[in-house]
C-alpha cells in the first residue's frame, strides 16, 4: 500500500495515499465531531486549511473532497464566528441598499480577491461582494447559489465580511421578491383548498388493493 | 485526456459506439410481474440472511436488518441510575430533537401557531442543518401543473411503495404538497423557473407526470438553508452538538422531554418539555449489508431506538432504500449520491458492452435490482456485465454526455453543477465521458408509526421526516422525502404546539428505560451491546487497536 505523511495540526502520521483529508484523519485515530457533516461536499462543515512543504501558499478546501498529498500540513476550522444581523424577510424590501444597510462592512472590501482564492466551490466570491455593493441582488444570488457556507472566505477576508450571511439574504430576497411566483402553484393551492380533489381522493382511499393496482396500471404516463 | 484507467477506457469506447443508436430509443419499462421477479432475485431486501426478527419491544417478531436489530436489542448508553432526571436543567413547551429539515420545519410551525420562540428548543447532534435534507440533490414533488393532480400523485406514491403505504399519510403528503411549494416561494427558495414564474418540472423514477421541482442539483441545500435562516429570523434557540440519548417519561407514561448529552464536554442536560418532536433522520450510517451510503455522518437511527424504548411501534423497517446511482469510481467518491435528476435528464445506464439493460426511471428498488443483476457474476445468477475498477469495485455506466447532446451544450454544468464539480475535482469531465455507478444505501423507508398529525400514539411524542414510517411504505420515490419532511414537519410542529397548550407533564423519569432493560435481560441480550450509536466508527483499525482511555 502506498503511504504518504500528513501533519495533522503539526503532528505527522503515515496514511494510505488516495484518502481524503477527512478519511486520513480518521485513519490516524481521530473521532470527528466538529469538522465533519455530510461527507459529500454539501454542508460546509469540514472547512480545512493546509500548506504543502516547500510552498508558501495557504490552501483552503473541504476535507471530504480533497485527497491527501505527501507533506501536507492540515488544520480544520471547527467553527466560523460570523455576525448575522436580526431581520425578518417580510419586513425587508429587495432594493439596492438593503444588503449594504444590513452589512455595512461590505464597503470595506479592498478587492484583494483572497475570498475567491479561498473558495472550495470555485465561486467568484469577490464579484459577488462587488455585486452586493452595487445592489445587484439577482447577480449576488446567481453567483453564490452553489455556496456551502463553509466560512473559508470569511476567515480570510481582510474586510471582515460575513459572506455567507450576505449571500443567504440576497438569495432569499431574490427568490421571494424578484422572481415571479408560479401562477399554476397558486391556482392549485386554491383548488385544493376549494375541495376540487376531495371526492377523487376519497374514492381512491376507499379502494381495495386489486382495484388500486388496476388503477395504477391504467394510468397514462406523460412523455 | 481521459483519466480513466485503460481497461475502463476500452469499455467507454463501446459506450461511445452505441450512443448514436441509443439517442433515438428508450428501453421499455418493465411490467409489474417482471418488476417483482427482478426484486425477488436481486434486491438486497430479499436476502433472508440480512435480517432477523426482533425479540423485544412493541414490534416484537417483526423482521429488521441485523444492523438495526443490534441497536434495538441493546442496553442504554446512559445508565439510568447514574443520573438524576427529576430536576430539569431546561423547561420548554416544545422540544425538537434533530436540526435537519423536519425539525426546523416543525420549529417554525410551532412558533407560527403561537408558541413563543424561547419556549421552543431544537437540540441537534451536529450543527443546525447537518442532515440528509441538505444533501438532497434532485428535487421535491408536488402535483401543481394543470396536467397533474394530487390524485395522480397519490397513485404514483402508492404504486412506488408497492401498495404498502398508509393511505392517510399519502393523502396528507399529496394534498399539502402545492401549499408547501407556495410557502417555500414566500420564504424565498430559488426554484428553477421560466421567466414568467412557471416551475421547471421533470420526471423522477416512478412518476407518471412531470412534477419534480428543483433548485439546480442543490435542491436540498437551498431549501434547508432558507428554512434555517427563517428559524434564525424567528429567534428559535438551537443547541448544537447535543444529541438526545434518552427520552423522558412521567408516571402517566407521557413523553416529557429528553436527556441531551454534550458531545464535546460529556455533560448531560435534562430538558423537560410539554411536547417532544422526534426529527432525527435515518439510518444510512449503519451500512446495512456492508453497503456504502449517501447519508450524512449522523444518520445512525438514534430516534428509532429512543422511540422504541418508550413503546412506539415501528413499521416497514425491513425495507431499505438503495439508491441506484451511487458513485463507484474514483475511490474518493464511492457511495456518494448521483442524483436521479441525471437520469431524469436522459442519461442512460449501460453495461460494460455499452448496451442499455433497463429503463432509466424505474422505481428505485427495481432500478437498483437491475444494476445488481447486470453486475453479479453468472455463477451468482447475474449477467456479469459490470465494469470493474482497479480497486475491485464494480458498476455500470451512466452515460452523462447524453444530457448535453439532447438538451444543449452547457445544460449539464448549469443544471447539475454539484455533480459536475464533484467529478471535475478528480479529473473526470461528465459532459465528455460517462461516470460509473452502483447502488448505495440511501434511505430509511420505514420508521416510527405516526398518524396524519405526526403523533406516535404516545402522549407528548410526535415524529416527522425520515425517522417516521408509513408515508412511503416499502419504497420511496424520488422527490417525496423533501416533501415528506416539509408536510409532516409542519403537521407535527402544529400538533405538538396544540398538545403543549393543554399538556400537564409530571416529573421526568427514566422508568421506561429500566423496564426495557428488564425485557432485554429476560430475552438474554448480551450486556455489552449499547445504543443509541450517535456516531459511526471510522477510526483506523491500527489506531483503535492501541487506544487506551487514560484521561
């Protein structure tokens, strides 16, 4: 078995090559509580920073999605302190100033692009900050849709922006106020409330298994 | 340049050779009797050696997987004599155990119907939102197009569940569905829509109408984070890293809260509650029959164990959902979910020879059984036509380049960006080359018995989401789990709030646990077996073998 040496918080361990950082830590004997969630790249719990020997750069990635390399120095972020201002969506308006008034630190962005380099999802984070400053809510929502709130950009940001909270608000404003409602959904809700399907559901519920199987087989399937 | 090993590339060449002809044809759906034969022959649920009958508790005699039976026939992790639960550390109206989708929805609706935020508590094992809910990719069903109706949805759900579902629960599911989607619109969920607001809806396995709503392939993430943000807006308190290790009962056998355990400091806390909602999710991390899983780290069936000890009945836990398309290559991705939406967008499953062998959208259990038959060697009854990887995994191809060929260049990256990202990280471009898949443990079809209000039949105890059973019978269709946790999370939250307004809880005790221990002893269960599991064991064998507890 090929092995590599990784340094978990500075202490060296030999682990099989090809493991993810998360599995390498477990192989070494760590029982994870912090720094481990969905194990599939969706929840953002396993934000990790690392350096490689002979390389000045500080890399940032998700432990569950990154393969170990020989000479990797690893530390996980157990938690990202980040302020989320109190708001109720129904009391806000999707206007140009909404994001900036709740998150005034956005204006401190120095366009260093460190956030973008830290993003494990390869999002254009700095562009999203700039879009927030311009009040372009749909732009922010689109640019940050794949954000998993891992907090890596927030921990690297010299302007001390709490990015994922800004993105969350922008997406909700976009979904609730800047996107047309589906007319067919509203219509169906009214039909259900008006009892349009009650009799048919009553009839189906009264059926025995054989009758149900027949009805199931007879249903037409939309292409 | 392909990053697949040479042997796999030879098979990819065959996939490419058959593609032009396959673009214009679709493999026919199987008639019901043939579906049954396939299931009986190849679905893991039909292997009798995988299960045993329970020897204790309210579902005595029912057959469940060994991995779950080992947890139900197990002694409490927390010695009931070691703690004093009579004086609560916290007192609330509604305690919600589990901070995933179901728990968060229940909390929001308990608040909505009048329980003050500070009288609600969400206690969760990991972080708020860490759950299977956040990992769901493909979508959520609701019959809201003119061509569709709740009645058609009802039939699809029952057929998918092989007519074993609880009809009352199915009716609640399909009737509430459109209102759930509208509620999500109000909360700001960014569904995929046409410019005029019309929902983009596609098919899922076993649906007879296109009713799958999605948010790219991050549907679960988008809904979960919006719900979490809404709960935060309402100021609902959340205790993270605090799993429940036991429920509490009073002298009237009502459930009156739970004992929580701080995963980091080891402290316990007694929470007294007028109503308790179990929303602990499923069992993927039990790795039933050795399968890899799509599930999050905390999916260890804790809620089923706790509910069983207070006398809740269980159902359909003999039925395990294996998602047909778990990643089978590269090794780092093994077991991870490849959403059904990929097949919904016309990628075909193919064998080593590049031949189609099953309709892409059979119900999940049928599709999984077909994959297993294709891969098993002939001496075990299979066709031996799987693709073998260098580390010995086996799988079938999912012809992902078809998505862009059929729907236009750029579609895959736009509509399936999480899958695209997952593979690009490992040098595989799914818009150019197919990906290898094999069934993976995905969902707990059954669970705690509830009525249409999420009530378990035990005063004070409600359940919602994957922990409960009956909604899906023995097989859930894609897009009905996100719907389930919203519909029954809401119903359980409202019912729990209603109960909390009139409940009179007595002094908390662990008397039910002591009774259960008596039953275990009488049944001769080995004393070293403990539950709930809380976390799976993934530490390396070498490290574990030398581990001693000194401090």
